[in-house]
């Protein structure tokens, strides 16, 4: 397959069509909706994906998360998760 | 309870409550320009004349969303026959639903597609009956094939994600390769090859529609080849006909678990065929709130969980996997909705499924001798109803 499966910190990703990300009060979690289905995201996954807006780079997303949760060294975790998300076609590389 | 009340007190009850009705299916109408021989609308659909009005549908959408519904399907019949479809899609979108339109494509003009897209429609599932004009038009008893191709292009031109759905059965399963190729050419994001499940009109026509094992295995093999080869282009879903299984399906993912159907007259059902079941009538949104229906009605609690089970289900180690299978199938094949789904080989009535499967191995000429194919139309509906056919 020719499709990219790795992501670098300088890249920008966004939620891919036909997925839609939204917060669900009833489930107290972020979910990805797609035709006739739903992926319920755990806390970290939701926090990462809600920042994948097609504008911010992965680096910036990592910076925001580290600031929000007062942690450091999250970059590798974020990239690993984004690569899984990319394989699942939840996200796409904008640039 | 007042029908406009949207209290969520049940969520605070002490005893464990089921999750929300994540999937809301609005069957806007049973009216349909097609006459498909495998239609899952009730055989007596022609008796239903009093469709909900726009205001009632909007109330359903609001109440259900408040309980936590996220997926909203608009189906039928043909939902495009409702001229308030655009308004309902718009409302559903504003409420935060992921909106799905399940359509034959008849009536989906360029301008309606454009308005639906602007209203926030997220996805269209377009049904095809076959990859050839001849068989499509024969099976739906209409001249709709060319129109469907045109509609498919209109949908992709408007950049609306499209899933193609083709009901698979004895008469078209041998052309599965052409069907897959067509879906790829039309740019579908996903293709559902849904083997006929034998309810309603498909049950009436079962002998004509149940494929042989050989047909099924060939189709599955071809599907897998295409799935590998075009993994990047299209997702292909192949739904196996459950008569060929030895364990039943976890029907609707559990009774009253995630799925809520509202039929055209406002009757709320745990699945779109449950109205066939004997017992008290299912609740109607004209009299009850969605919250009351989902959490507290007799109908939605009747087969919830595992407490209702009899043997062999009750002591079965696999009961949580399939929750005893389908209640409608138990009723149709064992004449009792409270017993194991006869698809299960532990069911004492499993021989009924085996007999149907054995019959399907016969050559076409010997299989289909009960009656000719019965097309779904008002006249046949009236006749089947008069003859006491309930499924």
C-alpha cells in the first residue's frame, strides 16, 4: 500500500471524512461518528483528537496537552496514537 | 406522563438502567415507489395510513437526542416521499445527530440533494437491487436502474459520503463480482452486501431467495478477494444469511439496548419487525415520551437482558454472546417469541432451519414451486393480511 502510515511532529492532521468528532454529554466522552456507527474514545484519545483541527501541527498539539495536563514527554505517545488513528482512517494528513 | 415532558428522571433511578437509545431509526413512511420482493416493511404495511406529522417527528428527534441518541436514520418505505424530509434532517443536524438517509434514490433530484446537503445530511445509503438493469428492474418491479446510477453520481458530486446497499439473495448472488465493480466505479465509500434476512416480504418469498451453500461460498470468496485488492478504495461488508449459521445473531445488539425504531404511525419498536410479535401493543410516541418508552414501557423491557430466557438459553454459557438471538425469528420458526432462536443448533426447532437450508440446495426449478414471487404492493399487502400472514 502506498498510503502513509507514519507521522512526524511537524505535520498537521485533521478528522477524516466521513467521521465527525463530538462530545457526548450522555456518555461523558468524545465520540467519533460515522455512517451508522460510533467509536467511543477514552480520555486521552478525545483530548488528542479534539485538537487535530487541520491547522495546528502535532508539535503544537503536544505543547497544548503538556500544558493542560502539566506533563512532559508526551510527543511519542501522541504520535503513536495518531498513527493508529491514521491506520483506522479517523484522521488524514493535511500537510 | 405529558407527551411533551422531557424529564430524565429514569437516569437517576436506583436500579441499573440500560444505556441510551444510541441509534434512532425514523421510518417516515411505508409508502414506496418500489415493490421489492425482500422488503422488510411489515406485510400488512398498507393498513398504516396515519403517518406522524412534522411536529411529532421533531418532538421525537428532540426527546431521543436528549436521552443520548447519536445516530439518526431516516428510512421508509421511501423517505423522499415526505416533503418535510429536508426540515427533519435540518433539525436532526442542529440537535447534533449524525444523520443518515436510507433511500432507493427515487425522488433524489439535484435540487433536493443540494438542500439536504445544506441542511447537514452526513451520509446517504443508496440501495441497488443488482448490477444489471434487467435484474434490478425485475426485482424492484420498476424501471429504476438508470435513475439509481444518475442519483449515485449526484450524491458523489455533492461530496456526501455514500454507502451502497445491495440486498443479496439466490437470484443475484452469482453476479456479486459485477455488483462490487459497480460500487467501486460509482465511488462508494462502503458497500454493504446484505444477504437477505428472512422477515416480512423476504419470508413470504423465502424459497425463491435463500441461496444454496455453493452460491454463498463462492460469493464470500469473491468478496474477500476484492476486499483485499481494493482495501484502500472501499470497505465491503458481507452480511451472512443467518440460516447458514449454528449460533444466532445478537439481534439488534440486544433488545432495547441501543436501537429504537419509530414506525410511520408513531409506534416505537425495539426493531423494525417487532410489530409482528404477539402480546400487548408497543407504545406510541403520540401517547408517551421517548424516555418513558425506552426505560419503562412493557414492550421495551419484554426481552431486555437475560431474565426472560427459558432453556436451553437460560443455562447456556453463550447466552450473553447472542442474547438468545432474534425474537421475531423464534416466533416465525418456533411459534413462540420466548424460546431460543431456531438458528441455534441447541434449539429443539433447529430442524426448521435445516429444512429451509436443505430446500435451498435443490435446483431452482424444484425450489420455487410454492407460489411465484410476490411483489411488495398494496394489493398483495391486503391479500396477505386477509390470509392472516403476520410477518
